[in-house]
């Protein structure tokens, strides 16, 4: 199964996201979607799993989840918007990690891309960074990976360009 992972669109969906996700089976959005239109466009394009973020209104919250826990090909995934990072998880994320014992923990919110192993919890932590134009990040990023035989394979960081629409990519 091929997954396209993004976060922090903040109401705008760059067409390049759809280009890079054309071969994925599912799109996972780690919150701060920003508009129902972004979520609707993703759902029309591919099967989409989403969690809501702190900026998301009640309409988006009706269509998304606070967190998602799912098992695919033997791997347990936990996704929540505000998650923190290894050694500094949010209180809610830490509780969910202890409860579900995922292999892969996914979050957004920080606008900082990271792929990091947490040896204490024995989990791989993924944050795709931010792919929207709003925020303090400098480069917009997404992740793409395959789930195959109890492993994540072919993990790719994809840069979409500079955050500002005014700056030349």
C-alpha cells in the first residue's frame, strides 16, 4: 500500500500535492486542514484519512477524527495533530502511545519535518512538516512511503518549494 502524508495545509492545496500523490492508495492528512474544500478535494482525488488540527472548524471536525489508530500489513499506526516529538510528546499523544503501542507515530502541528526513531518507545515518528503557505516554515514538504511486509519502505521527503507565494521556487 502506498501512502501520501501531509499536514498543515491551512486552507490551500498546492496542485503539486496531487501530482506527487497520483500513485498513492491513500492520503493521510495530519491536521490543520483549514477548509472543507481542501478535505473535499483530497477525498475526491483519493481515499483520505484525516485528523483535525487546532485551527480546524466544526465542519472539518465532523469529517475528520481527533486521532486515528489503524493496523496495515502488521504495522500499527497512530496519527494525531499535536503530538510533539520523541522525548517531548504532548500529554494526549503520550497517553495514546502507551495505550495503543504503535510502530509508527504520525503528527503535524510543528511545521517541522522529521523522521526520527524513538528508541525508548520503539517507534518511528513521522511529521511531514507543513505543505501550506501559512506559518513560519521556509520550505513546504510532504512525505510518501510504501507499507509492505510489516515495514515502511521507499520513504521519500518531497519539497514543494518555498512557503511564500511571492518567492521564486
